[in-house]
C-alpha cells in the first residue's frame, strides 16, 4: 500500500485528465492520498474530489487551511469561514487535519505581517479542535518552531522539509514528521539526502506535492518538464530505500506507519 502524504489533486494542471491521474496512481498501488486545501475557494472542490474518487483510492483524505502564498487574496473573515468548514466536517471520516498552513519567506513580495496573522489564527483553530497540521516551511523553519512552542499542538507534518539537522530534531521533538519527496531524488540534494540518512526511520513521510516538485526523472533538460503525479510515490520510495538500504516493502510500511501515527483521524479510518 502506497500513501502520498501531500498532493494537490485540485490544481488546474489536473483539471483536464484527473480520472486518468487517479487511475494511473491506483495502478501503481497508491491507495491513499492526502489533499490539502490552499484557500477558502478550494475547499468544496477538494472535498468533492475526495468523495468522488474514494471507490478508486479508498484512503483519499483532506485537510483544511489557507496557504501562505494565498494570503494576499485572503480576508480576515476567511478565518470565520474556515472555522465554519471545520465545524461542518469535524466528524467526516476523511477529514484528517489542518493544512496547508505556514510561512513562506522565500517569496519576497508577500506581506509578512499578513501571512503571520493567518498562520497564528489557524494555529489557534488547530489547537481548539485538536487537529494535526500540514506545514509549509519554506525559509521559515525557525519562525514556525517559535510559534509551535507557544501553541503546542498534537503534531503534524513539516511538508517538503529542507532545513538543518538541528531544525529537523526540533520538529521531531514537537511530534512532527518530515515530508520528503521529489527533491530527494536529485543527486545534488546533498543536505536532504544527509537528513534522509541520519534521522530515525520514525521521522519521515513520503509525498509528491504533485503537480509541483517533480522528481529528477521528470526534469530532463533535453525535454519539457513533465508534470508530477501521485503515481511517482513508489519511485520516490525506491530512491529513499536506496539511500537507507531498505527494501521498497520496508519503506512502504515505514511511510504508512508514520502517517498513521501523526494523523490519528486517518489511523481510525484505516482501522474500520
């Protein structure tokens, strides 16, 4: 069983052939995909996708949140709307947490105060409803850790992690797993590969972040960049397994066990 812990199936890149994307993933043994929302406007579409494709991918699940890159178009009232959605879906078996939320200091034209306000308000909601969070941590690991120490949560996933060993261990202390995906597959990704070697196996979950962060084999300079899809999870797992000298079966078990450990609602779903 393969589980993609982060995939944007609602992205416009999938709008023309989503049934084929789902079918290709299922053919590769993908039985679970976590689909985070990025803004208020995407919530209904994400939930519709999850519910429609459960017969093919039985452990499709979703999280609710406002992504830092979408805060420029967000209004403070969106937090009220987000609370409404959480209350509406709190008992939905495939609703597993909050996300994608966080901070992004790589994109320089974002209003730092505004994205920080949205992040802190969403942390409050996660605390109130006891929800794990899917974190966007680009160039913001220390700032996010500072806030997580103030608002202690049940845990979550630091998606597309690319921080230091010290930062990684601080997230682990707070019951977070680290998301590894396409970036791991590049030979030049030495820091990420060192993290993949040095940390305990309980630290990691695998993701595609499709359609973003394509693995190395989709990024051949002699061709156009090909779109990333959730079907790539087994191949990403193979790279991780090569680095750690583990079989694909062992990596699959590691990935699923770690995802279930950090997302209790998903664990309960899979026990049914």
